[in-house]
C-alpha cells in the first residue's frame, strides 16, 4: 500500500496505448485526496497543471500548483513561495491564464481561499477580490475568459456568484437554497445542482443574469410527494461576545405553537463547516423533526461562510466560544413557549462530538446525549491523520496548555448524562480509540451509556443498511429520555 500513488493518465478515445502524464514528472497527486479538481489540461492539450506536495514532509504536506508540458519529464512549481495550500488549477478558455485558489495560513483548512490568476506568458500572478471575506473553493471560467462562476459558501447558503477576472468585482446570482458547482451550457446559461433542507439535489439551469432557475429532472418527486415534511426557518441570536449567531430551526409536520415539543439540538462538525440550507443523507434534520422533535443547527463561532475572523475565532481554543454559543442557543429555546424544557436532548459528530463531550462535562439541561466519532482526548488525537492543532500551534510537548485547556477528558469527573457513543473501526480522521476511551470512562463512572461499534464504517455511516440502523438506534435512545411529539 505504501507504494501506491495517484497519477493522471491519457486514454485515447479510439484506443491505443495509455499515456502516463504525471508519472514521468516525478510527482504524485496529493495522497490525502484527489479529484477532477486536482488537475486541468489546457484547450490545446499541450500543458497540464496539477497539485502535488511541494516539499518532502509527508505528514504536513504543502500543496502546490505544478505546470508541465504533456509528454515532458519535468514540472515547474508555480507556488513554491506560498506555505499554505494552492488548489483547483483551471486553464482559461483562451489559453492565456491559469486560475487557482490560494490560502495563506498553513495548518488552517478554513483559511479564506482567494481566487488567483497566473499569467502564463508573463509568469506573474494576482489575487482577485482580496477584500471579499468569502472563500472560493470551486469555479468555472466564463466562455470569454473574462470572469468566473462559482458556488460560494455564503452565510449558511451555497450561492452562485459571478467574479470579474479583471476587477475582482463579485455579484450574487442566486439567493435562497443551495447550488452546487456550475458548468457552462452556452450563452448566459449555467447548469448546476440545487438542493435545500426540503429536497435532495436537483439538476437545474440557471440564468446567470438574474438567477432564474429551471428544473431539468423529476427524480424523487414520487417519493417526496408521499412524504410529510415539516418547515424550517433561519433565526439569529446573541452568542459569545455578543456576536450574532445564525441558526436553522426545523419544525415537525403540523407544528402547533400552542403545544410543547421536545428539542433535539444538533452540533455540527468540522468545526469549520457551517450547516447550509442543503440536503443531507446523514444527520438529516427533517428526519429528526419527523419523529416529533423541534430540531436545530446553530452555526456557532468557527463556522465557515461568515468571514475569516469568525471562522478563526476558535483557534486554538476550540472550547470557549462554541460552548458559549451552544449554551446561548439552549437558552433561546428555553425561552420559547413551545419548547418542553424537560424534554431536551443534544448530539453531534466529529468536532460536533467533541463539543458534545465538552457539554457532557459541564452543567446543561439535556436529558441525553449522542456522541458520534468524537475527538475526546486531544492528546491521542495527534496520532490521527487529521491532527488540526499540531501543524499550526505545535504538539502537546511544545504547547501543553492548549491541549489541557480544551480536551474534554479532563472534565470526566463531571460526566453524569446518559450518552450514546457511536464510532467506526475504519475512521482514521478520528480513530476508533477515541470512542472506546469515552465509553470506558462513562462505564467506569456508572453513567448510563451504550456504544455502537461499526466494524465496516469510517468517519461517516455510509452503507444504506447501516444508516437505517443508525437512525433507528438514535431514535430509540432519544425516545427513552425525551419522548417525541407535542403535548
């Protein structure tokens, strides 16, 4: 396995020899992940631009953009001066420029990614929209090479934007619901995916001038037509330091404000992955609401799409501000006449599991917790493939106070809430030992707890039957401590 590499190959449509493109160059595509956005070929099929590790360190890779002639045996590193990741190379249709995204802080995966244009003739680069506080992660050139269309994580909604290649001026094309990466379909028409909390991805055309959408498919209509869905809305409340926190609130079908409902507070992972108005097959808020719970996703400090300062406000202190935001969200619900404060539960996965573990060790009103794939012990987490603090802030032997101050396991003496722990054996982002440590601690303290172990799942529950089992077990656990439905 250690000798396996990811490379680009050229396969003739009419058959013939397969040509190795990147292999002769002495570079491989990034080991952590590769996709179609890892490389691009110019319109004349003379050059390839691709991403690869720009230095020898394989633990903390420095992802750079490389340029090479197809059929050659050497590649030029275009971004060696930048210590943070450069990604998503894309040649302009006129063949004069190469665009890519650039971050500046090594070890901070949510650092704002700026769209950068490299002039192939002059060998100079410039960043677009330097003062725009949003990340560009996927984009497509306009046909005339004068601009870009991109799907932007923008305040809890994935919106399509136009970005001018000369001035850097940005213009929102869509507003409500979320749109996936666009592709050109001629003229001012784009093709993209569109989804929301209420429906999975649909294929649509979008008029780039006014955002008008036309649906192209009818998949899932028969299923959704027989499904009773609830409603949802975006609310804003005051969190840590008096800052505005956006939160999605989902209501069960037939919601009646004159009655009282239980609360299922969801804590998202990442931590720098805001919950947008989009459909999820894992942790689906409408599914939880269908059981009879008011369900909520707060986009606490650290969430993406609200600007660089907001996203970076929790580094390296993962604990203080997000916990305050979750506590403030809880208070917001306690003040609503339609919430039964004796029937409140909460849960999260990954970083959300971490923050739920923090809740476990603090005073809170929740009757039961769900902790999935949680970072529980910040010391042992450094052995994972995804050890976010050490690259930027140093290991626990260099800055021990960081880890001691934020690690949930230091507060185990306060654990007393019934907790369902879930983890997968194939999880290398947060190794399964984290789950076993937490469960063992709960059992040792005599706290009512259960652990569900998936030997064939990784950081997520992806297999259909396992997912069905997961939802049923979560429902059984929460029902035991907070009966769903209106009263």
